């Protein structure tokens, strides 16, 4: 084994791992799968976002219903709950994954019991995970892996928060609350002065302003003193430029500061630090698109200023572009690494009711209803090509700085048979070139110089 070289380090990054099946046998029979495994295993450290939970058999599905005022899908009941058997952790370990981000909108699919079961399964295997814990302090704390390229730290948080899934602080007179590390976002609506004046008038006519004096908003302390005008629970700001009319996201300061403090802590205790955020949000209040909301770029810069060597976003299930800031890479979404939702074998009855399936044990029919229309054509995410391709970047740091990035395009088998669908393989030929070209276009606004041999891309710092 080579000696420790903390100045030279390679870090591989991946997107969401929604894995429900065994994969190890593919190393012997699928060359492109084996190539990807070698890429991940050869890196000093490889990180993924674990978007399944591994509850015990007696853990019941207990997610809360979505909160309508939050406008976005944050909790899956009565949709799909991301349950897997604990053996998937062994499969990912053997695949080369060293660090697990575990804060997502699915972390609460089986409640706190399911979270603790997942944490125990990871802990029993000695697999470092960040983003959830028995207390808020534990969920915020960095985790580390020791490598021949030095110590690599990971900090993880979630901005797409299932209601009630946040971890809580412990005190001398009260235990902590298991949960995820939250980065709450405020929705801020841009409107012209005339439009805000109309809202003020309407609010006065309806008695809303008088009613607001009795309101509480514990999720956003001090809202009464903010500069925004609150129409009901919506925060409006006056904009002079009509192009800025619409929605933007703003992290709540307490969560933002705590996240950056964790990044700084990792940077002080590791040779390299990965800052990871799970966030489905897209510009203008949308979600799961290839466009990057402005708050992510600002947060990425702040994380690097705080000491992060890499910032990576998971959650949107599609590729977004990359950027290099102060000689440090930023990946605004890496899409999916595994997307094996169709072989989830246990779901609550509410899911079957939601999809109109009479037999609450027939998961095959449920997923057929979810992913195919009445004529048998692909529907939903199965019909979205961008869900089924990804980039795996391998970042090489030398002598304190970023030396280069290798970009491995991968496909997840959108058109393969169900038993093989959702498993990544390194792309080849025209497919590989098309994915690399697409990624370069997504990154075009950030002035990055890409090169490619047709099947592997490169960025030289």
C-alpha cells in the first residue's frame, strides 16, 4: 500500500442512491458496471446520497402528510416510500462508497424509528454517515474517513424537509430528538410596489392584517420585524426590475450559520471537506429541473469560503452544471446514481389507494400504474430521459489545490428490462459523448474549459 500523502487526494462524487437490489454479481458479468466500480473504488474517498432508509421489519411507515403551505412535494405519503433491506449498505460499500449523506426528504419515510434503524445499520458496518442523528448536534456534526490521501470530512444537510423530520437539540432536562440536519428556506415573492400596495389594500379589506397580530410562526422567528410584507404567510419584497418578479429562496439564518460552522469544523479537522446539500428546489418555485436557484450558488460560495473543498447538490434527480470557485469545484446536481424504485417490495396501504390499486400487496401493479400510461407507454420519471443519465466526477487535489477533474458519463438503463433498470454503467460511444456535451452546455455560463476523448471528460484547473 502506498504511504500517506495528504497533499494528493482524489474524491469521487455521486448523486442519489435509490438502491433496493443486490448488485455485486454484476462486477463479474458487466464490464461497464465493473469499470464504474473501479472508478469509485480507486478514489481515495467516494460520497453518495443515500435516499433509502433501512427500517426494521416492525417499523411502520409514519411520514406526515405534506404541508400545503409549503407548495412542494416534501413528504411522500401517499406516494412512494424509499424502503430497502440493510444488505444494500453492504452492496454500496463493496461498490466503493466511503461516505454517506443521509439527510433527504425521504429520511422520515419510516419515522424516527426508521431513521434510528438506518443509523444503526450504517453504524454496525462502520460506514460514516452525515446529516441525521439522535440529536441536532449529531445530525450537524461532520464525519470522516481516513484514506491514503488524508482525512476526508463530510457535512450534509437537507433543504427539502419533510415536516417534523428535523432533529432537535438535547438539554440537561430533555433528551434530543432524532432527525435530519435542516436548512429551512424562506419563500420570498418579488412584486412591484404597485402590486404590493394592492395586496396591502386587499389585506386590509379582508381583515388579514388585524388577524396577523394573533399569529405565531415558530419556523421563522422574528418575522414581524422583517422588511418583507406578509400577505397571509407569504413574504413579499418590492422589486424595481420587473424581471425579478417571482419566487426566490432564502435560507433561514440560524440554519445557514450552523451549516457553515459544521463545514468550518470539518475543514479544521480534515485534509479535505465535502459539503453536501439535498435540495429539490429550482428557480421560480419550481423543482427537479436542470436550472439552478440563486440561493444554491450563494451557499456554495459561502461553504467554500468556510473551508469546503467541494460543494455538491443532490435531490433534483437531473444533471445540472458545474462551476469552479476559488479553485474549488461546485456541482449543482449530479442526478441519480441508482434509481431502483420499481423493486421496492413494501408500501403502506395509502400508496395503493393513491394509485387506485385494489390489492394492497400488488406492488408490481402499483409501479406499472405509476410508470406507464393506459396505452403502455412510459410515464412519469420513467419517461424523463434526464433521470437516467449522470456524471461521476473524480476530483484530484495536488499540493493544496485542485489539479484536475475526470468526468465519467453513466447511464442507468432507462430502456432495459425492469430487473436491470436503475443500475449505473459507464456510458460508451455516442451516448457518452452526448452526456458530456449536455453537461458542458449546462456549465456554459461558468466559463469552464472541458476536454474529452469522447467517453471521458476532463477539466484542468
